[in-house]
């Protein structure tokens, strides 16, 4: 990862192809979301299934699937 303080995170639901998250200023020192990570956004939980090739150091684009607990 390059030497940046924060990045934008955009997540797309792989089932609907819709953008489900658009976070700005995610601290680069906190977490870098990759396949297997869980993103918690209020009551919603998303499982990261992959990083898109269109991602850059400043904007990470990930594909996610709704995390359902049984």
C-alpha cells in the first residue's frame, strides 16, 4: 500500500451489482478490506469477496455479499 493517510471505500453487492457502501476517509492504518473481511455498516454486514482491479491507492473498490447469520 502506498504512503497515504486515508482512502475511499466503495462496495458493490455481487448479487444485485448495486453500490451498497461509499465511505470516504477510511484510515489507511486501521484496516485494508480484502476477501474474507466483514464490513459492518449499522445493521448490515457484508462479506468482502474480492478487490476490483479498478481500485487505486486512493479509492478501493470491493465486491461484497450480504452476510446472513443463521
